[in-house]
């Protein structure tokens, strides 16, 4: 019994002995920065306090070993060895480059995790061993700097740098000089503290775009001297690379007019940042989140991540802390596993999402792009290192919302329009008009409604072209060129929102959604077939119906002869008849069956049960078939089939006799062009169509939509254009129609200047118009009512049935004519055959007998005498009883009487 209890308690004892202790020691090595040491200890205290409340930190208790070290590597190695001998699970810091790299190498040797929160100047992307660095990697920061220069379209710029580490961060920008033709000028700050010489060199070079890359320690002095020299003025644009820009006092530069852009990792408006600061406000001595430096915040997040990863390690394995002497060969066997847990652990902290890739490099970094205004730093964009290549810009507002709305009411915008139906048109009037009164249209009505909502004034200006980009000069023409050059404020017409245009200007939300479709002449109606009365049934049904008719007729003939009830005494009845007759002869069986199909019946009626059963089934079959035929015949005779030469773009591309094209250099043509030039697209149809249009450009590529419409009217030509324009056209051109669905999805928007502060308000006004149904009403007005709209719909279908012409029922007349003709031919044949038999039987000439028959026919007599062999007639003799079975099989009963009955 005792042995069993020992066996039960042994695993528990071993787990307690071999498992991690309740208190775990972690070490922090710090330079002279006491603030980062304070953050380290503060974060450890938070873990210990929340271990009973937070499941992610349960049963995790840290003891900190904070040490301030010098730069002497021997002293550093001695201190690290002392810490390893005491048994620790991780080392944080220090910040100085050489010292940090030395501590990292020692930790990798002992397989003890090392956590850094310092900026790596130029460490290549490669596996880091057991080390983790929470600071964004230089490769990610280099990408955002390069992206900013691209977004701002800087072709020439100066880089004011501190040391070689700065050049490593600026390496992608330096490569632009070779590949993109940009000009980058390097200016070294020097040793300091006087940096004015390099700053004056920039001023003398008259370079307006400047990138300042230096450490946080000297950044404040560099900015101060830059302002003194005069490169922080209205004509200058400056990018500061430091992530701690928000912690500086930027008030001296707020009213200088300089375009001052920076980056930040810590979002002061993040609820986690605000809650954490409120919890430690007195401890940290900070009053606002904007005062929090990046490396300090990273140290706090590093301890939180470390604690969560250690909780997972404790749950996953029953390990122990090992004391590691530097002069031995021992390794901590759980160090690598612990490092992997940290790399796979995610947490949200002061610096946003803390997450690593498999190489131990921080990923999913989100940086805010900020700009200095008179009201301080404002957020103008967001960039993520993983999810997107481009910066997601936020509508920039340099003033308060109320100020913008007030300024809108005092603004007069120049609005560009194009004379394109129905978006912009000259007003039809008998009097001379001036100003905005000269024009009307769908787009003009939208601008007018928006101006009423926002309170601005506008002046309409006609521009013939929407604009295209010159690939050689990079400049835009037409509407977009005027907006870029500040010659106009807005543009509204059938202006498609494309990615290329979005790079040059901004667009509002689409006020109309559409796609590319095909404009073609209305398909012609198929002329009715001469035998259209056969259409209610398919050829298979007609074949089966004929086959069933023949089979049933033959069965009636056979069953009629087998059924005893069908053999009757010939009429007039003979008491002792020597022969019985059957009404279901071969001809009568077919006649009975066809009479049922025609619903006319016949003088033949079945007598036997078997024949009546078959007849009943046949009649039911004929009832259903005839009723189905009659019901379907009306539709087939009144409805004319419409035949289209093609139903979609794939069929159009295969048609050799139909030409097709799109507006020259329009958005529709560019759609096919992009497909043809795309390496990722394997849809061959669009590529073939693009090659066809290029090869036949003069013949199939009209310069305007009106020319395309004219070609559709006069030629075998299909015009590819926007569905909204097709809808407008077919409301007025009754012989035109849209064929097929939409090839793509796009929208028309109002073009405005890039980064315009009014974009949000224009979008809000458009949304109000859409929600209230005003845009729908305006479209109905200009598409279906004004300028001839609705003409084709009014002349459309009618509820009354169409008259049937001879083309619809001509086949029935043909069948009747052929049937009557065949009947006449067969009648003559029967007459001649009967005359021939009679002439042979009576021994008279064929001619004489034929003339006698013709004379009798001409008399129109109601009775015909029979002929005897000598040629005389007699009504009493040779009265044939062939086929004299009374109709419906009725056999009169013969009653015999005697003279005694009278008595």
C-alpha cells in the first residue's frame, strides 16, 4: 500500500524538482540612460502584479537584476559571467552598439536569449541566433524613406547625414540616382556641435527637398541651426527620419511655413498607450504620450513579450534554470525553445503589434506619417511593412473642420466640364445665355447640388479632353493637367477613375458605377418558317407521334380481328349468314386512329372490351397531345425569334465579318491595353482583341463616341464603350442595343488636386445625394426624359396580341393544298381503275365506259344504278352488301312472326 502511494507521489515530486521555479531571474544591462532602466523595472513589476489577473501571465514571477555597465568589454564580460552563474533566463540590453554585440555573442554561446531595443545601423537580414531586437529593422525604415520620396515626387533632394550608419539607412535612396534619374546630394553634418557649415552648403545649392538623418541626441540642435541658417522656410520640404520626432519641442518651427514631415512608431491616440501611461504616470514622470521615447517604450514591450513567451515555455515543458559558468561547455537546453516561443508570440503594446518573422526580425510594423502644422504634429498617413507597399494617405486638414467648412463657403471653384452628352451640354435656348447658364447636364446638376450643400460658388469652364500622360515628359494634358497646374479646382464628366490617374490627382467616391460593354444594332427578327405550325413539337416528338400512330393502327387491326365481338353479321342481317364481317379492316383501323388525332371521330366504334380499352387509351393520349399542341401553337405563331450574330465578347472576337473597336486612347482601349501588356494575365481573348484594334487602328478606332455610333449605324461594326453611355444611346436610338454583360467594373468620380483638404467634404456631400436618391433621380431625368430620352421605351412592346400574317400560317395552307391535290389525284386514279374493271367485266370499251361515267357525274344525280352484265341497270339486283355493316356496329334484331300470332 505504501509502495503504491510512493509511485503516485513520485511524478509530482519529480515535476516540482525538475520544473521551473516560481521566481525567475532576468537581467538588464544599461548604459547611462536611467529612463530605460526605469521602464525595464516598471514592466517587470507590472508582470508580477498582473500574474493573478491575466491568463497570459499566470504563474510568472520575475526578479530583476539591473546593472549599469561601462563600455569596457572586459568588465562587461565579467558581469555577464556572474549573471550566468546565478542562473538567469534572459538578458536585456545594453544600448551601445559594440557592447550590445559582445553581450549578444556570449548569450548565443550559452544559448540564453538576448533581447535588444536599439536601432541596428546596418545589420543584414539573416538569422539572429537567440537574439531578438524589437526596434524596426533598418531595411523596413529604408523602404518607408524611399516610399516617401516617391510619393512626394522628389526628383532632386539633399541628404543631411551624421555618420556611415546614416548612409546605410539611405542606401535605397542613393540607388535612385542610377535607376530613376534622380539627383541625390550628400552633406555631412560634421563633428559638431556646430553643424551650420553643412546646412549653409545646402542653402547655397538651392535644393528645396531635404532629408535629415541623425541621432536623437543632436536632432534638436540640428533643427535649431537649420532654422537659423534658413532652410526651414516656406519653399523647403523636409523629411526627418527619427522615430522620436514627436518628443521634441517643435513649436519654434510651427509657423515657419516649412513642409515638415516625419515618422512615429508610438500613436499617442492608441487606447493601450493612454491606459498604460495613466497607470504609470507618476512613476515615469510623463504627462502626455507624445513625450514617450521609442527605445523606452520598446523596453517596456520587450519585458511583456518575454513574460508571455516564458508562460508558454512553462506550460509546454518541465524544465529548470541552469547555472552556466563561462569557463565550461554547458548550454541551457531550453534557450532555443524559449527563443522560438518569443518569435511566435504576438502582443500589443506601446509600440503597436509586437510580432516577429522566423529570422527574429520584427514584422507588421505600422508607422504613422506625421506633418507639422500650426496646430502641431498631425497624422497624414499610415504605412505597414508587411501588408502594403504604398502609404495609405489620410485626408490632410491643416485647419479645424469648422475652419474648412467656413473657407468652403467663401471659395469660388473653377469646375472643368466636357461637352459630352449627357454630362455636360450647351443649353438649348432662343436667347443668348452667359456664364454657367449656358450649360446643363447630369454632371452640372451634381456640382450644383454639392455647392448647395457645402455653400461654395463655382465657374464652369469647358475642356475638350480629359487628359493623357506624356510618357516622355511625364506631364498631363487636358483636364487633369489643369488641375495639377492649379489652373482649375474640380473636373466632372465621364472621367473614369484609374490607377494611373490616381497617381496624378485625387478622386472623390464614384457618383456612377459602370463597366465596359458592347454597342451594336438590334438583332433582326427571324422570318417565320413556312412550317412554323410544326414548332410546338420537336422533331423527336413528331417522329414518335407518327410511329405511335402506325403501331396503334396496326394493333387495332390485329386485336380487332382477334376479338370475337368485332365479327358481326353483315347488314341487312341474314338469319343464317354464311359470312361475318369485321369493321376493323386495314384501312378502317388507320382511319379510326387518325380521326381521334384530328378530334373528328369516325363512323367506326369498337364493340369488344379489348378494343374499347385500347381506343380509350388512344383517345386520352390524343387529348393530351392535341391540347398541348394547341396551347403551344399560339405562342410559336405570335412570337418571333430574335437572332443575334453574337452574344458576348468571346463570340464577337471570333466573328470575321464583324469589325469592332473602342475610342482611341480612351479608358476602354486602355483596359485592353493593360491586359495585353500584363504578364500576370493569361486571358487570351482580350489580348487578341487588343492586337486586332492596333492592327486596324484607322478603321476601327474612332476618335469620339459619336463617330463610333455612326459606324455602328452604317457598318457591320460593334463599338466597345462604357455601359452608361450605351444606356443613354439606346434610349434615343431605337435600332441600337447593348449585347453581353460588363467586362469590368469602374466608376466616374470628380477629379480634384492631390491631397486636397476638401476631398472629405465632397465625398460627404456625394453620399448625402446618393442616400437621398437625388443622383438616381438626376440620372433618370437625363437618361430617360431630357433630350429625346425614353423615345424607344414608349414605342416598345404592347399588351395586345399581334396579328398573324401569311408568313405565320402559310405552311398550313400548303399542307391543305398538297392534301387536296393528292386527294384529287387519287380520286381520278380510283375512277379510272373502276372504269377499267367495269369495261372488262361488261365487255365494253374503256372510252365508252369513261364517257358514261363522266356524263353521269355531270348530271349531279343523287343515286346511281348498278350495272348488269348485259349493260342494263337494275335497282333490285346485284345490290352489294360490301361494307354494309351498320354504323357503330349496331345489328338489328330480326323477329319472326306466324299467322297464329294474330289470333
